[in-house]
C-alpha cells in the first residue's frame, strides 16, 4: 500500500464493515490462543490490528515498509518500526504470535517473508495470515493495491509449509459477498476502499457477520484465513 492508501484506510477503518469484521476475526483467534505474549503485526499499515492486540494484553510491535504507516501507528500510541518483511530486524524465536493480514500478496518474493515469519516465531508460536484468494477475481483493484498475486488454497498451504510451519486451519472469508465483489471488480478501475454510506455499511456488516454462524468457510470466498504454528 502506498502512503495515500494507508492514510485513507486509517481514516475509515474504525467504521468500515470489512475492517471491523476482520478485527473481530482476529479477536476470536486471540481468545482461542489464550494467554498473551509477544506479538508482531507484520504489514501493519497504520496499526489498526496492532491496537486489537494491545487492547487484549499483547506486547505488540507494528512493522510496516511504509514510513507513513509507521508514523500513523506511532501517533496512535503504538510501538512501530519500519522494516522489510523479507528481512525483519527481530530476533529468531522471540515472538509468540505473528499476524500478517493482507501482506504476502504485496511481496514478489513471498517465500522470503514466509520464512521470516517462521524464523521469528518461538516453537509452538502461532501465525495468523490472510490473503486475497482466487486469480479469477483479479482486477484493477489488485493492480492499484500493488498485489503480485491472489492465492489458491494449495498455493498458500504450500508456501507456509515450505517455510517450516504446520497449518492448523485454512478457511475462506467474505464468502457471502463474493458475487457482489466479483461483479464490482469487473468494472473496477482502481482500489475500492471507500467510506460507504451508513445504510450500505450497515447492510454489508450484517451480511459478513452472518458468516460467523453459517457453515460456508469451505466455499469460495474473497479471502483466505490461515492459522499455523511453528512445531
């Protein structure tokens, strides 16, 4: 993400249906993990997810390649550093958790970033990773967002396992809205992070929240959510 995208995200993410529900997903995963420890939020942008970690007692560090993202995170009172995900200035086996939400698709050498995630995790530590899925959804949005690819299930699983992590769970996310997204992306001319009208935002929030209770996570979605651990 470039500086303007990060600034736009920071301005709308507290009320935007997509970011709010993704943070709810993160919060549920944190409850599953249990006792907080040291966490790394990789590709943190302005630190929205880092804030979720801190609120739940984690000693969290936001890491982003963009200086704009680091500045926003620091302005929010978060610990943040600028670094390359392919060469992290973090000691090996020092993190209990690494969160990498919508990061790997921005990196040409995604295998290097995956190996760094594995390196910094302690044995037994958890990685929570999300990526956009399915090249059939590729559009101008991906190009404007600086994506190198969208992932299939086998692609993501193979990448993470080759890095030395064991995959515990892999599921689709944003399944119910996939037809709407696919239609929108056909006519997309750029990024689609916008501040939706209140009624539209409420309706989309209701739809994506419904996925919490429906058995849809094996169906094609817009994103993939993966949980893995370092053996």
